[in-house]
C-alpha cells in the first residue's frame, strides 16, 4: 500500500507542477499567447535620423575619383518571426561603411558597393547602387539597387531563419536620382524607394555624382524638386553674433611650494566646422568659459610647462571641452609650442550634428614664436590674435597675458607687448620715422682667444630700431647706435669649430650678439651671418617718455641668411643691409668688413671678397668703376667725333660758295 502511494505521488507531483505553470493565467508564470497579445507593451524608441556618410570610388588603374556619394540611408525590412508573425527590422547604413565599386563599363553603368560592419566572418550588409549614363538624353539616373543582408539577432530579433543571407533587389529604375551629365544630384528632403511589400529604403541628405567627376569635389548640383520652396519662407533674423569672449584669469600652482608657477589671462572664441545631418557644412561658434576648471604642470625640468582648462564640468566629473596649452623655453625665450583641443559635438553648440555627442580632437604642434617673450617676463596682447587649423578650426584669442615660467610673487612679470598693439593713429606730416639716422663711424672690433690672439675681426657701422610704448599709450620707435669705440667679447671657432660670435655691450643697458657659422653639410669653406640677438633695458635716455621704463627686452633672429663669404678670406660690403630681428626690432649694418674664420697674423684681414650688393649689373664686384669709366670715355669719343664732322662739313660747304 505504501509503495503504491509513493508511486501515485511521483506521478501526481509533476502533473501538479505543470498545472500551476501552464494552467490558468491567474496563477501561472507564463500567460497564454492571447493574454500576451492583450498586455500593454512599450514600443522601442524610433531610431534617430540616419547619419550622413561620405563615400567614393576611384579608378583602379589611375587612382582618379570616378564616383562621389554623400547620403544617409534607413532600411525597413519585413521578416518572419519564429512564431510566424510578420515583424519589421529597422536599421541604418553605417556612415563608416567600406566603399568600393567600378567606374563606367562598356554599357554605361557605374556602381558603388557599401559593406558594413566588417569582421572576420564578413559583412552583415552589402548595399549596391548602380547608375546608368544616358548619352542620348545627356543625363544619368539610378538604375539598380541590391541589398544583401544577414538575419542577425541584433537587427532581426527572434527571426525564423537566424543568420540566413537574404537578398532584395530592384532593377530598371527610372527617373530617380537623375541629373545632367557633368553635374551632381542633390536632395536634402527624404526620398523613399519601395521594393514590393518587403522593403522600404529612405534616403536623406543625398548628393551624388557617378560620372565626369573632377577631383574630389561635386560639380554644380541639380537640386531635386522636393527641395524647391513651395510656400514663402518665414522671415527669420540670423542669430546675433556672440559678444566678445570674456577674459578669464587662470593659474597653475606648484604642489610642492603652493606658489603659482603659470599665470594666464585670456578670452578665447572657437569657430569649429562640422557636418550636419542633411550633409551641409555648418560652423559652431562658442567660447572658453572664464570659470573653467584649471589643471596643468609647472616647468618639468626639460623646459616645458602646460595649462589645461575644462568646462563645463558635470556632476560626473566629465566635461565636453578640454583645452591644453603647452609652452616651451629655449635660449631664455618662452613661446606657445602646442595646442590640443578635445570637444564633444554637443547639441547646444553643434545643433543637428551628423555625429551627435561624438568626441573630436584638434592638435596643433610646432607653433613656434607664438605668444613669445623672455623668460621671467610676461607676454601681453590686447589685440585679437588668431590661430587656425586648416579650414576646420579657428581660435581667436583676446586680452591675452601669459607667463608660464619664473613667476615671482604670484604676479605677472614686466610685459613684452605684441606688435599688434602698436597704435595705428596717423602720424603728423614730417620726416618718416622709419628712416635710419646718418651712419655712425664704423667700429673696429676684435675677438681674442684664450691665448690672447685675435681670432675674429669685424668692422661695421651698426644701428637698430626698437618699438616701445610711451606714457600716453602710443607706440614710438627709437633709434639706437652701437658706439664704435666699445670693447668686444665673443667666442672663437678654433681649429675645428664651426661658429664664431661677436658680443658688443655698453652702458649696462644694451648687448648685441652677432654670430657667423660655416655652411656645414654643403660647403665648409664658406660662411654666413646666421644669428642676431639684441638685449636692452628700456630707459629714459634711449626711450623718451617710456611707459615701461626699467623693463628688459630681448629680440632674436636665429635664421638670418646674410653676408656669405669664404673661410680664410675677408668679406667687404659697404651697401647698408637692414635685417629684421623680430616684430619690434630691426638692425641696419653698413660699411662691413669681416673675417670670422682664419684671420691673419695680428688680426690682419686676408684677401678680400666683395659682396654682390656692392657690384653693378654690368661687371659686378670691384670692376664696376672701371667698366663705367670705359663706357664714359667711349661715349665722349663718339660725341667729339660727331661734333668734328659737323663743323668740317659746314666749313666745306662755305668754301664751295666761293
């Protein structure tokens, strides 16, 4: 009896379990299909408009572009689910699809094949557009569409035939995407191609040209009728321009000392080009927040320092915009060397962007000489200054004052003012202030080596002009002359050295350094002047009514290419030569006689070469005077002979009268 009871219980329990699971909907875990149909469900959110992709096909033999296509595409494909229902898949063409194809064949057809996503197993989608060239009508149109697609679980959930390859196609299409040959077809309005009851393909932001492509740019567009204006457009005012950017004050603090090591005051406006969903190129216009979060690194011991600004910082600690400015110093001069800007395509600043919220980076390196000043001083420029990265980005700086090295007392050092801040007020009539004063008496300077022997000798008249601010905030220019009787110092080249320098200092206010170097790598038997540096202290005598009296200035040109001569020979050049040192300083050298290498015993000049500037087009060099004299004598003889003949004939005619 007990055995029979256990047997019945073993049979009854599974039946009881199935009853509660599969029985009534009130107690069951899984409702009947009829009850599932009645249940309230939330439909999946619609996909955003498709992103615009930029595709092209090139001739395999020449590499020349033959097809250009810009478009976004949305596919709606009907398929059968495992339970026999008809469902609709909704997916889009990837803007990063792989593009290939073929240029026009013998039948006047050209096609482009787009495949995505790419993987080792092959693409899930292959989309082919074929265009036909009509030579009679002198136009082209879309002729064929073929879509191969894989029933993946991601885009075709619960499909009856998972991972099966299907194909839909349409051939002999007419009057679609049509334009005259030599033009492109363009349509911003959504256009739909229906393939039976199976597929709907929606195209947006289309521009294409499958024939007669010139370069990488579309020809003049033939705009579709749907883009025509059928009703008067409402009168709209363009958005007002942004006000000038507000100047923010930022600093980086040394974590070891707590002192400020970088000071930066600036306003910055960004103009960034981006692609909109309809395929157009738009321009974002926004500004650096004066309340940006600041970080950075003090001088790292290798002559580099950086400041980093992030804004606006959200609750999660992330920020859509990050700007880094990298400074370097060399030869006691600092400058902005690099700029890195990371930004997100936010809806506020990049409305209707093709790639919403995607991150982009702009990097600018080797800026050189931007925002440059002597170390220990600050760089200052109230005028707008622009840095540009091709056609993509423009950075407009205003109200700039920067000091990335040797900050003292948490305040800016004396400013080095940019040339753009010079006054443009017309000067009163009078002599031009750009003309130099009369040439001074040439100096005769010799540089000696450690043994006291002369190794370099330079004779020249040297003047220089320096721009500076007066107390009334106008810009003035002063003329300064190197005294001819001051002593010289410098460095000798020695036996194997390749450079020599002349250093002239006076009044504890001015220092001029002139450097010559051999042309290593090209012709080591020749030399040139390749480096000029000018250091000065602004003072009342040399800079009348100076606003920043007592401040130090420094100018340098490290790429001078002047006064070419031969090693072991002297070079003479009496013709004045004006050399720009930087935007604030120019130098004039005249009556030059120099021998920086291989000077003779006791500092005597060797054999002399004359610079080309002193020659004449006819003979050049030292023979110019001789040639000129010969020409004059010849002309004199010709004139004298002509006069003699005249009087001889006149006299003879008088004799004949008698």
